[in-house]
C-alpha cells in the first residue's frame, strides 16, 4: 500500500462528505469541519477495508477503482454517523 493510495482515499473521503449549508449558520458554529475530518478517516478506512475484503490487486487500475468506491462508502457512512451524533448533542 503506497502513500499515494492513502492520499487518494483521503481526498475521496473529503469530497464525499456533505456540503456545508449556505449561508453559514450564526455563531456558535456547529463544528462542520469535524464531520469533514471524520469523512477523511472514513474514506481511508473504507478504502482499506474494501481492499482487504475483496483481496484486490492494487497494481491493477480496477483494484484501485474498487478501493476508491470503498472510500466513498466509508466516508459517507462515517460522516453521516458523526453528523447524527452531533445533531443529537446539539438538540434541545
């Protein structure tokens, strides 16, 4: 596993997080950046998990694309869970 692949998973994880609402809400800011960081970590974890689950050949472009799909899925799941947890904390 190369550093370029991990950076690719992180970039896919960042891009797969939901966009911040516009215009931004008034202070206190709801920590939207934490959801993006969680999305990056989820992208790295999802890419790695898909690579392990399907035993892909990372030298082939099809294997790299499959791990990128895993990075998207991991990022979306992780950022949704983090968003739901933060809404629960800020509710009320």
